[in-house]
C-alpha cells in the first residue's frame, strides 16, 4: 500500500483508507510489512483526526477520526520471546523488522498487547469464559458514562477525544497513583504523549469498573497495556 492510498491524494485529491474508515476501524495486518514512510504518514491524522492534502491551486481537508487496530509478529520468523520455539531470525534482522515502527507512531497508539502462545491445555479445557452479553453491557454502560461526562463539549464524545484540559479535569489521581505513574514514566522512559494516553486508558478502565475515581489498580492496568515501551522490544 502506498502513502497516497492510505491518506489520500493524487492529481485530483481523493480520500484514502483513513478517511474511508472515518468513525470506524482501520485494521492493518502485519504492521512492519508496510513501508516505514507509509506508516509515518499516520502520525498527523491520528493526532488531529483529519488529514489535509495541499496542491498548488487548492487545499482539501478530509475527516479521519478512526480507530487504528494493527497486528504484527514479534520477529520475521514469528517466535521472538518464545522460549519453547527455535529462533530463526538474527538479532539484527529482528531489530530491522521492528524498527519500521517508530517511537512517535507507537506513542499515538493507546494500547499495545503482547499475545503469547496458548498452550494445548488451555485450548482444550471446557471452562467457559465471561459471556459476550455481559461484556457488551459493561461496555455500553461505560460508553453512556462518557457521553454524559462530555455533554457540555461539542466535539468530544468519549475518552479518546479528550484534550489536555479535559485530561486534567477528569483524570485526577491520588498521591499513591501519581507516584506509581511517575515511577513507570521514569522506568520506561515514556514521553509526555504516552503519559496522557495512559491517563485516558486508565479513565476508561475506571469507567468499565463503574468507578468515579481512577485508583492505583486502574493506573497499573493501563501501564501494562504499553508492552512495546519495554526493553526487549524496541529498546
């Protein structure tokens, strides 16, 4: 895929995939297989929720408020960090593979989750998990909380759209939670943008928990959702 196909453009600018996914989901499979230059053009639309295409005689702005979902293998061979599998890629190959995803782009992705191989015992067990209807009810209730929270704002409807002012207003932390976040910021060397995104995720976790305040458990869980910031991946 080219950057024009993704963000839009051409002699007579047409919307790209990110605008076609406006108010929806854009799924990119095998993220490191995209050219780095193509991935880098996502940074501004993810931040501003629109994309501007400039030509000599005119400028066009397309909306691009989309949810980015991406997947990737941890290495070209797919077995990096798996102690039970043969390592088929050299450290240099793995670093080159992962370096296609820049730190600034990762900063703009709220949640990174490492999915480990599922052992046979887990696949074959008959214990049932939480029902989808129960999960849907919890998500719906959290979404209603957010709609009520942002009634006074014209262009903000859910936590991901919060700006700095709203984050400071609705994501206040007690002293213990603030210390926990401070230690994580220093240990993982996180950016100011990552700090804001951890607070947004923690606010959503608290909403799912039907909690008016963000506590230490919510902050801890939000920090755990930034696995690509840890040593052993891109560091």
